[in-house]
C-alpha cells in the first residue's frame, strides 16, 4: 500500500465506469448477509460455527475452526503471544456461500481473548445471533454483548442450544429474555422434551414435526420431517410430551408477541430457535429462516447522514486492528467493513482523517489462518489491509464525495492497571508508544485526577488486551514496562461531565479518573458499589458506552 498524495489530489478514480458494475453491485448487495454470534464461553459458538460452515462447504470437517491443543501449536502462525498462551486471538471473518447467498460471519472473540474488539466487531455486523445454553439461560457476557447490539438496533436471532441435554423450561427461557433484556420473543420452532427425552421440534408455521434421532453413525442427528397427523409419530414421540409442547405453543399463540418483521428489523423482537449444534439438529432450519429474515447490508450512518450501500462510490471503516499476526512479516492488519460501492484491488481511496490518498494494493481476505488476496469486495464484506501505522479504529476510507462514518464508541473497560516505566531514560519511547497505541485504539488510557500521578492507567475489556499492549511496547518501541493492577472492575462515564459530577458532591466507594478526552470516569470495585451510587443519586446518569468525541485534542502523555 502506498500513500500517494495529500488532500485535494484528484487521482481518486471515478466509480461510475460502466453500467454493468452497478448491476453487479445491486446483485451482490441483495445476496449478502453478515452477522456476529453473541454468546458466553461454552454456549457452543465454535460448534455452531463449524456446523454453519459445513453447510456452506467452507470446511470439510468439524473441528477445523478452532484447532485445539497440540494440533493448534503446529498449525498456528499467529502472533507470538497467542502461541505462548495457546489460544485463538481471532479469525475475524469467515465467508461462505449457502443457497447463493454470501454470508460473512464476523468472529467475536470470547474466551480469554474477550476484548474491546469483541464489541467493535458488533459495530461492523448487520445482524446478531444470540446463542444460549438451554441449561444456563442468559449469561453475563451475552448480556453485555446484547447491550451493544441494542444500541445499534440490529436484528437479533436467538438460538437455544444443547437441547439434547437437560435444560430449563423453554417458556422460562423466553420469559427470561423478555424480562431481563426487555426483548420480545417469537418462537420459530418449539422443542418436544429435552435432555434424554428430547424428541424433536415443532415448526410453528407449518406444524410439521422434525424428529430428533441420536444417529448410530457418530453424533449427527437425522432431521426427519413428519406431518403432525402422521400415524408414524405415535412410535416416535410419547403422547404426553407432544401434548405438553402443543399446549405451550397454544399459550404462546394466545399470550405471546405477534410475529412482526418491523420489530425484528429494529431489534425489538427476537425470533427464537431451539436445537443442538453438536448433533447438528435444528441448525439447517435455523440457517434457512435466518437468511430469510436477516437484513442485508444497510445504509450506514455517516456524520452527514446515512450512506446507501448501493451508492456508486466505495466507502468503509476500520473496526479492528491486529498487530503482528504473522511473525514472519511482523505486519499489522486493519480490518475494514465495506459499507458502500464496490471495492477493487489496487483502488485508490481517500483516508478521511488525514485526507491522504492511499492505494490499496494488497487487500486480503482472511479465512482462519489462510490469507488470500481479494480482487473485489462488496457492502457487508470485510477486507484486511496492511497497516503501516496509518489506520486507527473508526477511520473511514472512501472514493468520490467525502464520507466520514460516525466513530466507534468507547466500551466499558473491566480491567485496570497502572503502566509503569521503570527506566527513565526510555521515557521518550514510552511516551511515543503509549500515545500511538491509544490513538490506534489498542487500549483505553485513563489518567488519575491527581496531576502528580502522571503514569497512565491502562483500561481494557480483557486481560489479553493489556498483555498485547505491554508486549508491543517491548517489541515495537523497545520499552520494558511494569503493570500494576488496580482492583476495580466496573467503569462508568458520567452524563453531563464534570459539572454533573460536582453537583452530587462526594462519592463513596468509587475512584474518579479522566479518560483521554478529559471526561470523568468513575471506577468501582464491583457492581454492588455501582448500584449503591445509583440508589443514592438517581439523578446522576451513568453510561457503560461513551460516545465518540470529535474536535477535542486528547490528553497525551
Ligand atoms: P464456545 O465456542 O461457545 O466456547 O463453545 P464450544 O463450541 O467450544 O462448545 C463448548 C462445549 O459444549 C463443547 O464441549 C461442545 O462440544 C459442547 N456443545 C456444543 N453444542 C452442544 C450441544 O448442542 N449439545 C451438547 N451436549 N454439547 C454441546 P467440550 O467437552 O468442552 O469440548 P469438546 O470435547 O466437545 O470439543
């Protein structure tokens, strides 16, 4: 990639070359869906992903998505830190075709690698699949990710997994979603029994019954469909189980929400599916219905208004940066979500923040550990660009008329640590590293409100994020640093800033710091202390997600 020229260079290509391009773009947008899975670790995200990819023919065998243990060590060429920890930092996006639809599944890192990137990925997703373990119901990580989806008002589809195991009553699982998330539910299918007594699913629309059978060949279940009046069913399902399921469905018809496409599109109503990813039961019907109901690439909000994906001009934004993914090249990759127009290899685009024109000569698609050069990409797709330090999270790239997408907000950090530089002679590099990594979006930097304590506080969503920053400070800036953990777990921004905070007077059991944009941030040791403050000062509005700031110089070290 080469930077060609400063602002006002007129070498940006005209997009409207030939009419056929427009037809291609329209068709490509019509046939594209993109989504991310939101779940708590162990709900079955990897298993479900594997099964979805099998339908797309993208992988030959289950187990290929996340190679584990020894196998992983052999095949992985990800960054050194990842290797040391033996975990998967990211595969970022998996693209596969199914029924002539191009599906982009954006990966949301979830285990030890849960980080701000997980939230940011949701900024690039048009739909979300909320995956629950039927025995556990809603879990903390799912709730947090759901909140981000709610802010973006994207459609949310729920898959209740592990029905082959004893689980909670399906009605109480729906109640929990409605009561705790304030999200209305509409069951697309309904389970007959669960655990050892799991017999299958009733399709709510056709009333067909799909019988679950523990197949002798491995763990895959056969999906045999029967009409509800088929006498053969008598041998396959106990009367009382079927009766109970039908009664519950009747209850839903009477007291449940109506199916409303408008509400599905705005994320107010979630279609719910039951199934078992491991035995591949209910996954294909889920995929079929999901593709029918999910939204395609939508017009995305830019500062000057929404941008139509069918617009002639290309635009996209950076939602994630990854450093040193391939240790042989020590490179950095910026992941760009294409929002409008057609992206072509070697295209010159303008970088909205700096005004520079950049030629994108080696765009990549990254599939698990494989990389391939992309010839073209369309709205809803993700491309990986080599990033010689030019891109930051939220940056917009465009051709034609200037576009600048609304930035990606700051998400509530959960891990805090002083970053110490024990070697004063390395201060220059320390400062450079901290400022650049903050600008890039690798970590949030907070500062003590006492100016004599000038060391930065690193604030991250996951522990790995801190380790990556420390590792990069060493390898890229040559400074060895020390992390001194602070015992806080919750952060909230204050609506109304410093004046609102001063108006409530002294606050107990919390530490006030400022973020890099001079905004007050309250740190709490636990949720309990946060709730205490909310009770004592209901007038104080606190936010877990802080909007992007523009036109203000950040605090630098
Ligand atoms: P994650 O990515 O969300 O963390 O979950 P993952 O798919 O790794 O699944 C977590 C565990 O749950 C795995 O078992 C997996 O086999 C199991 N699992 C997933 N879907 C189902 C299901 O529908 N039914 C049942 N009974 N189990 C399911 P594990 O023992 O931790 O790993 P493994 O030995 O199976 O690889």
